[in-house]
C-alpha cells in the first residue's frame, strides 16, 4: 500500500488533517532528496563508498523520518511521551538480549530480520533520528555542542557511582 493511498485513507477516516498531510509530504520530499543523495554515492565505485559514511547526522534524521512516514508511522499523531517510550523499548530489548546471554556484537536473523544488541541499539538511534527529523531538531549541532562541553568536565564529575 503506497504512502499516498495510506495518507488519503487516513484523511478520509478523519485520522489525519489535510494540513498535517501537507506538512508530512513536504518533509518526505526533503528526505527523499537525502535518500537520492545517499543512493548516488552508493552507486559510485567502491573507493567512493566512504563518502556515504559522511552523511551528516541531520541527513540520517531525514532518511529515518522519510522511511517512518513511508511505512505509515505518522498517519496518526503521537505524543512526545509515546515517542520517548518507543526509544526506551528498543533499549529494553537490548538489555533483554544481554540478560539472555547474547554477546555484545552478536547478530542473528529471525527470517530476514536482524536481531541482537547491536540491532536494538541501531533501532534506538534510528528512532532518535526519526524524532529529530520530525521535530526539526538539529541533532548534529546538539551532539557537537554537548561533546565539546563534556570534554571540559572533571573526571567522574558529580561523584556518581554508576
């Protein structure tokens, strides 16, 4: 089922306003441009593949958000609390894998779906990228600013044990 069809259906059912649909379509267009940029790089020679890794954090946010829109995760509005809870759920899945004795770098497949601690941590980051893409948060700048500040902090600042 295409994104356009799902959007039209959500509007018809009163689950999505036309204004919200227009806003999502605009964001999807931006994200599709970022995806095309990535695909162009990936189509180049193996020597140029490293350029793909240079995607900025904010471009990754656009790509993650476009995929979430395309998969229907924005057909109904979510509260900020729900979005944060979904981020927590990915971390909880990583903890459960650890509690079940899985290795930190172990990845296995359930059918075609990758599973494991690295995968759940990736899911967490993808949810964060998606949220920042949706909310217009400049995550790249926030990370750079916070890392610069953290570099100035004292060793084990605050005397915390954990």
